[in-house]
C-alpha cells in the first residue's frame, strides 16, 4: 500500500519551504522507507536493537544526549526514543526530503537539523549544551570518502563525555583482500534475499513514488537544490574506523556484531 496524500487537518511543519505534512502521512512514508531499506537485510530490526542494546549496557544515566549522524527519516531515532523515553536526540542529515519526514514524525525530544558532515566545523555548528553521552549512526557513514569518514569519527569520538559510546551499524568491509570482500558481499546479498515482503518497494521505486507524491512536492523541490551528489573514491575499511575512533580518544574499539560486510562497530571512551 502506498502512503496516502495529506489532508488539511492535523498538519505539522515538515520543510523549510513551509509545506505542511500530516504526521499520519509522514509515518506512512517512513514505514514505506523502512520496508524498502529492509530489502537490503533479513534482520534490519534486530540490527537496530543491537545498537540500542549497546547503549543500554553502556549509558550511565537515564536521560542521555545522543547524536544520530545520517538520521534519514528518523528510523533509528524513533526506536531510540522508544527504548529511552528520557533521552534527547540531535538527529542530523543532508537530505531535505528525509529530514522533512523526520520532523513530521518525531516529537520534541528530537532536534532535527540539516548538516553536511563533510564540512569542517559541523560539530561546533550544533552548539551542544553538553558533551554527548552517545553518538549513533545506521547505514549512513559509508557514503563518506575515507578521509572524510575518519575525520567525522575522530571528531565525534573526541566530543563524547568520559565513558561515552559511539555505535555505527553500517556496511564496512573487512579490508582490501578482494576474495574476502567478495565473500562478505555474497553473504550480505544472500541475507537480503531471505527478506520476504512482496509489498516492499525497491530503492528506485521508492524514490519514484516520492517524486510522484503531491504532498512531498515542496520537499522534493528543496531536495533538488541540496548538494547531495558525491562519489566515494576511497572506501574505508574496518581498520580505518577503529584507528579513527582510537585517535579520537576511545580506549576500547571493536566489532560487536556482523553479517557479511554489515557490522555494528563500537568505540568506548
């Protein structure tokens, strides 16, 4: 079932251009996004819960401040707030369309901000009122080139409060050994093939549906002006992540979950 068009009631602001988006409509689009993203895994929900389990074990206060890097439409943020009701999340992304959906579905515990992690000073621009207890990310940072990604991880790790944690769930290849890279990619593909949802849209189908939705027209127009195009020339591997976290001040770093090249990687201050 496709998300329905917005009505004129119960609307919430969803874009800088002033377009109003009904929360129920936005939630339908986010659900459609989640189903589309799940086609890349057979255990996406379990993966989310693994990230939250890490936070549950490491956070030492009930009201943590958490940064969600590359938040998309708020899929991880919403689950984090459900698990930790007193948490406050600053969710950042570059895509105006996905941010518009996030603003419409997330409550006041989340601050949704447009930010390019490739820009120097991104962390300072957040103007945090205290050091974050945790930094999380899901299927986002692998879009950064190796030097950019390492810079983001070093900065995020250094910003954590003592005993803070960084958790990244993403496609992270083990190394440069082509046979191992091919094997891990095969295992990831096989995992995706086990996901069964005949109603789920593919990646391009989802974006085609979004482009045809009148209630998202303003957000799509805003998206057309954003600098979203990029090409990864040097993809980071596991050791690049671990090195950057160590350089940022994490005393313990490692992979705590893996299926193929899909890993949950942790850095502990």
